[in-house]
C-alpha cells in the first residue's frame, strides 16, 4: 500500500498553484571543506517559478526565478550571504543568474544559460550551470575548475503530470535521456529516447514489480507501482500518482522533501486523512513510505531504509536513482 498515493479527485485540478513540473536533485559536494548533500528543488506553476536550495541542518533558501507566464518579469542576477547553522555559523555566499536561462517545454529546471554558485572564504565550492565567465566578472571569484570537483548528482526525483503519457528528460549514464511512460488499456510502456524498452500487460495483476532494462548497453533496474491507478477503476479517485524508479548501480539516495514538493505531498496525504492536522511523522516518512521505494532501497547492497540514514551513510557508491511521481490529471 502507498499512503502517499491517494488524493481527492479535485486535488490536482482545482488550484493554479498545482505544479506543472517539480524536480528535486541531490548533489554530493563541499561546503566550507565539509562533505555536504545539497538539495535543489525546482518548481513551476501557472503563475510562479522558484528554486529551493537546502542543506540539512545548515540552511534553506527559496529563490523566485520569474513567473512562468510573463517572461518580461525575469529577475536580475543576484547574490546573498548565508550563515550555516551547523558549521559554527560560518558564512557562505550564494550567487545566481537566470536572466537568460533556457528551459525545455514545461520544465522547471533550466538546460543552459544560467549558473548557481556557492563560495566559502572567497573559494568557489559549488557550481552548476554554464556561465562560468559571467560569474567571474560579477563575483571576482577565480574559476579554478581543475581543483573544483564537479558536483556529483546522486538522485533525481521528478513530479510529472499528464493523462496517459508522462515524460521526463534526465541526465544519467553520462548523457541526457528522454524517459516516457505510457499507461492505457491496462498496459504500461516504458520508452527511453523513443525506443520501447519494456511493455507490461495485465496491470490489474502486475501493478507492482521490477524488471531489468538496458540503456546504451548499461543495465538499469526499473521498479513500478501503479496500484493507485488500478484502484481508481473501483472508486472515484482518478488523480493519484504512480511511482517509477530507474536505478543504476547501487542507486542514489532519496532527497528530503522540502518547499513546494513537501506541500504537494502534504496536500495529497491530508485529502486521504480528511479534516484535521496531519501527524508530522507521517509526512516525514515520504517518499520512503511506499513499498516499491523500500523494495528498491533493499535491493541495493547498502539496504538503505530512510532519507536521513541514507544521507549520513551513503553518497560515494557511484550509483544513481531517478524517481518519478506520475500524477494523473483531468
């Protein structure tokens, strides 16, 4: 059973604040010479576009990019000093520029012409994007790429919205791939870069499972859980989500849900529980409350059991996980 998979039929269609796309990535990096897991959550709704940057026990900040509908309201490049609560209040500086950022259709995450950077003691420790020269001009930081390790992407979690087809464009195995999941007539199809890799029939009986597929000759473990979709045939719920995992190697680690992603899942959970406050313990378990997520975790050699324990004990295993929440909408 997936507690987080059930929602009221109107939950995803009644509000302009429902995300059109929501992506969370967790990177292994350094902050003030200490190993850190940095979570970036990109959120796009009908009237807003934001990025939440979060480091557990250190800091959390949300940047407003620009309203997705009105491009002439784009923000200027910016910077902000932040004190780390868990590092004896050391100060870091955050830099960003999304003025000319290029986004794929309906994607909350930019593909090019942007940068996000973090420095500590005038030393660059994290950089994401492709405008290194622009950052150097504005900040005066020296871009010593030969000594600055590339941030390691450990896992990516994306919420995609559709009716029968759900598409994600994610970079793994060294290149960007288009992942397509199609579900209709009791049949589930998984495509990578337009090529059908897996067809699952009789979903009423096979609503959960896992299979091995190959992408560019490399083995990828695929897990699925569409119990909520199958169960919707027997009740009025048509807006729940399916859960899909693409796991490479030992897999990555599951990022903590923060900002708009946490609000989305809280709304889904509260619609099941009815009126009244939701227990914080229930919310904190997401996304690992799902049986298929636990299954994927336990299939790895590490046998990770939760977001917090994973963050403390994992990171350099060379694995990667792409986790998709596919939400049905009217």
